[in-house]
C-alpha cells in the first residue's frame, strides 16, 4: 500500500464510520437513547466535544488502515477472505468492548447488544472498503514478485 492509497483508505474509513454512526446512533437507536437520557450529555455539551468525536474517528481510521497494511495485505493470497476475517475479528473486539459497558452502566441489554452490532457492521464494511481500494495493488504486487523470481 503506497502513501496515496493509505490516505485514500483513511479518508474512506473516516467517512464510512462517521456516516454509519450517525445513522446508527442518531436514527436507529434514537428511542433507546431517549429512554436513557439521564445518562447522556445534553446537545450543548455534545457540540463542544464534537472535535473529540472527529479525532476519534480519524484515529480509529488510521489504526485500522495501519493494521490492514501490516497484517492483511502481506497475505496477498486470498485477500478478500483475509479482509473479511480481519473485519469480523476487529469488529468483534471493538463490539465486545462496547458491550462491556452494560456491566457498569444502567443501560438495557438490547442497547448494549446494539452497540456490539454497531461496531461489528461498520468494521466489516471497512474491511471490504480496504479490500476494494487495495485489491489491484496486491494483484500487481503478485505479478511483480513473480517476475522477480
């Protein structure tokens, strides 16, 4: 993965995570948040902290692209399969961390489970996004490696 593809990948994941979370949290889970409104910041505080949210999406995107570059792309053989496995594993890890809030926050089990799913789905989508951005370069790398041999 060259520098240009790295940057395109980071920007793509940033947009994906941002849009998915907006749809997931502000629309699909809206009523769950209303029912537990005593736990959440009011809108004025959320606006002030918005740059922190943006930074977290950017950092998450950079980390996921870096992990993909280090651990998935080198497995050029069956890149799609490795991308899917990486997405499921990383999504399950992040989702489990979100789900664990159920232990110490007075939220319904269904909300905790929705948070798990809300991390799993975009992480799998992100792994497919990274696959589609990088599939041609990995095919070209195979050809170059074959020619060098």
